[in-house]
C-alpha cells in the first residue's frame, strides 16, 4: 500500500535527523523508530497530542490504532493528507516535520478516528475525540462530517466544521474557518467540492454548494451556492474571476 512506502520515507528522514541531531534523535526514537508501521506511529502521536495523562494517552492511542488496523483506508487517507502538506506548503521540505509538529494534521487524523467510531455507533467515544481535539488543538470537527483525502488544514487554529458538512478531496483550509448549518435551514449543511481553497476567517453557512476549484477569500461570508472555478470575496460574498464559458 502507498502508506508502506511513505513509512519507509519517514523512517529514513528520522534516521538522518538522528545522526544530525542526537538530542532530537532521542525523541524520534520514541515516536518513530521504535514503531512497526505508519499506523502505529500515527496512533501514538494522536494519543500523545490528545491525552493529558498516561491513562488518557493510552486510551486515545488504543482507539486510534484499532481504527487504523480495522479500516486500512483510514491510514491510506492519512498518508495522502501528509503528502498534500508537502505538495502545497513551500516551507515544508519533508514528511517528518508536519507529521510531528503540524496540529492541523493531527486534528484531521483524530477526526478520521472519531468519524470511524461515529459510523460504528460509538458516539460517546467519537465525541470525546472531538472535544479533546477542540480543547487541545483548537480544531473542532464533528464526527458526523464527511471529509475526503489530500486535505490540508494550514495553521488550523480556530477551525470549526459542523455535523453533516461534506468536504471533497484536495481542499486547503486556513485558520479561523467556520463551516456549518444556518439558523434559517438547520437541517442542511454546506457541501465543499474538490480542490477548493478556503482563506483565513472565512465562514460558509447553510444549504450551499461550493463548486470544484473555487477560492474563498479571507473573511468572506458565503451563504449561497458558488460556481466552480470562481473566487468569492467580501461579506456578503461576491464572485470574481469566474472562468469564461466555453464557446458554443
């Protein structure tokens, strides 16, 4: 699987880092080099991020590892999310730094575990993951949301994604974004297409559809459907830079 080759790359980076910095290498030995595979390492990292004490860390780690072992597609999605960071962030030179240090990545993978628990009927455990990710990482994603892969939560502080929101593949989202239902139509949630970019502080509310490869500017408020390929700016959102219609 793709995650297996990714894991070999991560281990190679960790080994090089250990040689270059033996002090940092001690931490890498505990978190990366002693693990059997990517699933075990990621489960351990989620546990360390969310757990406030040893018992909580072990509990979050066990839930995560059980989800990854039982549903290999989750760990494959996690590997694609990690690669997305390297592809889209020019400041990132390898896989190790975002895996260890980017809280948006940790929050997204904690959501993948919570969503698995939710779908299997373990709602209390799922909401526990959401609550701790919100408290510790400042990212609150409801377990009933739907999120594709190759997704990048950049900076991530203040992100809120409500129940039943649907987010497609290859989406990039910056800090302080809110996506959820509106008071006018509380039974319907936004649907975000593939390759959408959502700028810092943007708000998307209600029964709205955002087309593929749309861009939503910083602090923009979207409450109506948005065509693919367009850019939305302002409050209320206005469209600009829409693609020219194909000739008849």
